[in-house]
């Protein structure tokens, strides 16, 4: 609290509904504290916003914008945006060239990881089968994105796919992977941060969503397609599935490949 106080903040916008978040900003003596007046926080906020129950049924973007609108603050719309510099694009092209991937190739990105447990992860062996199917389309090359912690996962998929995919997990900075996703004709991803990167870049994507609430946290751009199966236990928001992971095991490689083909038709012409 003392550290926060040193910055002399004038306003705290509390996206979290946690009581602790409001208490922290109160004890840090931030003079203006804005957030939903739920979870017993009313007396800790200087600008408590009434929560419209309808917002809990939609996307989190609108849920958070509701805080600003409730305080009569101007918003800049609900679209996500990311900017990529020309230097970053050249760096991405150079990295791809090192793997014999030219601009003539249609690039498909695969993102098999997801933070916060294994429940949001589609099966690695099915990603491997998908890589084989995708590279059977003339002109398509596949790269695997992820953090250093995903390196072994990415290599397992690349090896199982018969080295038909390039494993870049842990070999790029965040800005580099953003430039690479912009270069992609399609990103196939679990529910993850890179899913939202693709949405902000308006890169076509297929999002594989299982235990999370797809209406609340799914990709927001019109170039996205969500693949999911309806199960009685979803959305559960568990970090790790305590049963049979049916929300993911019922999604086949053929289902994802069939969804991907319309995005890659130009490669077959």
C-alpha cells in the first residue's frame, strides 16, 4: 500500500469485483475509486456503479465498459487494436526465412498452450494430426507459438507431426509473436492471450474453447470462429479437469480442419 501511495494516483478503476481490490485502493488513499458497488465494497468506493445484471450475460468487454459508462466517462468503442511496426514485420519475415518460409506461403499459426492449468488445452496428439492435415494443403506452412514453458509441448507436437510444423515456442519475444500472428493467414488457438492478440490484429482465427464461458471471454473480432461442444459441465472454469475432459476430447482434428479449410482456399487455387 505504501508503494502504491508513492505514485500519487488520482484515480483507481477497479475492474476486479474483489473486496480486497477496493480495500487496497482505499488504504492507499487514492482519492477517486471507481468500480461496481458489489461484494460489500460500497463504502470503500467514491464512485460506486450499479451493475446492470444483463452485462453478466454478455462479453467481458461490455462488462468492463459498463464501469466507465456508469460514471459517464467517454469510451473509445469496444474494438481491440494492436499496432505492428515495419521493423517488427521485417524481423518476423527474417525469422520465417530462416525456416524456409517465404511470403508466398500461407502461414498457419498453432497455439497449443494456455495459462492457468490444463483444462483449456486441446489434446497435443490432435494438434499433431491437425498439423499433418493442414500441411497436406499445397502452399501451407505451420508454425507453433508459445512461451518457453510451452517449448516441450510444442516439440512434442512437431515430432508427432513428422516435423511438418516449426516449433517457435520460447524462441520469440511477445512483440515478435504479435508480428508473426499478423502475418498468419489463420491462427488456431486455445482460449489464451494469443487468441485476443489475433482478435486485436483482425487475424482470422479458430478458437478452441472448452471449460470457459465462450460468450464472456471468446475472441471479439468478426474473423473468428469458435469451435466447442456443449457439455453439461461447461463452463466449469476449472484449472484442471477432474473427470474425463469431455469438452475437449469430443473436439476432433477433422472438426478443426473442416473449419480451417475456408480460410485457406486461396492456397489451393
